[in-house]
């Protein structure tokens, strides 16, 4: 709210991963701004992934109550919108869900020296998009840490701390429901309020629904994945799904895997590959598909995003096999392994390979993880799979 009163700031960005609550936040900003009578008029429109300037103009025209606005002439519409906005002293324009740079002048939104009383607030899943819109102030909305998430959930659901040293079945279910919210504020608030004062049957039902609900929520993250500009970025993102939940992923490991599966074209040295990987990881973080880790030189992947990544990676065109959230005591079936190009397994006491992989020379066993790339193996009976990493 302070940024809205700063005359030196005209464009404000709110960025964060899908589902984290950006839209809820700007709606709350609009509500408080209206209550405090900070602006003469507030305009909020949804831009969306398939950006259509005519549609955006139509939304704005309705809010501005422009008569006889109909038509498909972008410059004419822009002129009408500009004139109307300039007739107000102070205007707040909220652009929700921006996926790429939006030309405000083409729509008819004056700001800066053209209208110092007009403030623009935009939301996006990409920090780069915000910067591309020349934002002067960006606010990042992130997931909550475990303790913060649980405290907020307890407040929303009216859960008492009494008896938590020996939790009942209901309390265990409540904890499970909170965990399924994945630290996403909007999910925590919505689910918590809905379950306030409910019985155990309602909580059990909610837990089941939440576990299936993420399949719908996952569509939003798939949009972010599909929007990635290069196949290199997409493959690097999928490589991060090979690790267990909440794992601190060393970026240097991604460098090795990228070299092992020949991810980058025209790379002549490890130094070049390292630069490409670090640059790609930085872009993925700005899209909120990856998160910062407390450990230096590591990154993390949100649990829900990881589920999406595994789902994509298991498709036939990628053929990843990820089984690292449970300890295996025997190898998966031959028919399944032979279909995969990258395999990530967590094993216990398996110091051998099955007969159909007996010609692979295993490397050192150090940690609880195996990653093997079999890319190209089916094309030639003489070509061995690339061993990206083999660790136990």
C-alpha cells in the first residue's frame, strides 16, 4: 500500500508461482484502496496467457462505462480509453495474470509523465515479465515455511494446540490436510476456513479431495512449463524432478547430468556447460518453477511443481522413470526399465544390475540415489547408456 502512495512509482509488479495467491493479494489491495478512497476509479482486468488487446480494451471500457465502445479498431479504442482515464485525477489499473510484455499505450493506458495520477499494478508468474514491463517496484509472493503454514492453518481452521503431544486421529488428519496445501497461502486460507468446526468425516473427505484436487491445480503449472522458451530449459526443469521431495539439489549435479545427456548444443567445455546450466536455473527461478535453497549453490522444487514435473517427464517423449521417494529392494520389471531413457531410483542393498543391464559398468556407490541415462541404447546394440550418476 505504501508503494501506491509513492509519487515516484508508477508501475508495481507482484510476482510468484501459480496458485500462491497473487490474484487474492491484488483484490485485497483494490478493496483497501477503495475503502481509503485512494483513487477516483479502480480498473481490474485479467490479461491471461492468450493475450488479446481487443478483449482487454473491452473489459476496461465496461468498467469505465464507455458508451458505444464496440468495435475491433485497436487505435480508436485506445484513444477513447486514454481520454476517459485522463479525465480522472487518480486511477488504479490492475492487470492480473500477465504472461508477456503488454504494450500499455496500445491499449490506451497513460502513465508516468503522460498521467502521473495513474498507478499500474500487475501480477505475473515471471519476474522477467515484470521487469519487461518497466516495474519500479516488485513484490515477490512465496510459499510459506512449514511452521508459518501450520500456524496460519491453525488460525484459519480454529485448531487448538491442546493435546498435540499425543495427537488424535483427527489431529493427524488436520496436519495431513495442512501439508497437502503445500505452503500456498490461498490454499491454506480457503481450506482452513472451509473446515473450521467440522467433524472428522469432513476432514477425511477434504483430505481425499485435496489429493485429487492438485491434478486440476497442476494444469496451471503445466502452462508455466509450456511457456518456457527453450527445450534446454524444459529438460533442465525435468531433471530436477529426479530428486526426492524437499531435496536440496546441487546445481553442480545438474551440470554433470546436462553434459551426460548432451543437453546443450555446441558446448566445447565443462565451463560453457556450467554457465548454460546456471543461466537456465536462474531463468527457472524467475518463472518460480524452482525455488531458492538455504544451502548455497543448491535449488529446490515445490512438492506440487515436482509432481507436475514427474508427470511430464514420464510421458513417452521423455521416458523418465522416477522412483526415489520409496526405497526399492528389487529392480523394476525389465519391460518397464527398457522403455526409459533416464532412471532415478532409491535402492537399499542392491549392489548389482539386472541381467538385461549387465553390460553397464557401475560407478561408485556413495549416497542413496541412482540416475542412469539410457538415451540411444535401443538404436544400437553396441551403444551403452550414458551413466549420469550411480549412487547408493
